[in-house]
C-alpha cells in the first residue's frame, strides 16, 4: 500500500455500499480470494481520490443496474464526476474618492490631446523649421495632413 492509496476505511465503506446494493453478486466476484488482497487492490486503483471525495460519491450515486462494477469501472465512474463548483468572491467596492480622482486625471489627459487632431503635423514642421533633422517621409506626411503643397524638384 502506497501513501497515495485510498484509505482502507474508505474502501470498507465502498464495499459495504456495493454489498448492500448488489448483494451476493458483488462478493461472489472474489470467491476464493483473500478479501484483504482484493481491498488492497481497490485502495491502489482508487489512489488519489481522497483528495477528490466527490468522485467516490458520484460513482456510488451512479452505480449501474444489474451487475456490480469492477474496480476499474468504478474508478472510471468516479473520474466522470463533475468538477467542484467554486463560488466567486464579490467584486471589491471602489472607493468613490479614488474613482473621482482617476476620472479627473483621465478627463485632463483627454482634454490635453483633444485640442488639435493635427498637432503632430504642426510639431514636425516646427522641428524641421528649427533645423532638427526630420525624415523626409515624416515631413511629407505632415505637409499632406496640413494641405501644404510639396516643395522641391521631386514634388
């Protein structure tokens, strides 16, 4: 038995439920075998389900009619259990003072850039006129945006 095997007390409860449900048909499967070995095999095959007891519960609630399940059939039923649902925490409440401050900052930022949609083109022309090196394509796009006819022999 490894440390991850299903605890024997759990296996005993599973066997009790399966015996009550299927009676002799369940126990007859292991006639002539040492029941401790059979239960040890179930504990090994159901290893890890102590961390997901909902799987064992699901399998016990969805037993097939007629013939009792083998350990692998039982394990497969346990694996088909729906994952647990976790409730979400409520959304944190916003501090009205912080909201007002952030909204004011956002309004100022929008107001600062909303004055002239072609401010970028004016800035490029000012840089060019001040002697700053400006790439030709930037200068051309700025002039086109402002409706200024191109200069020079390539115009």
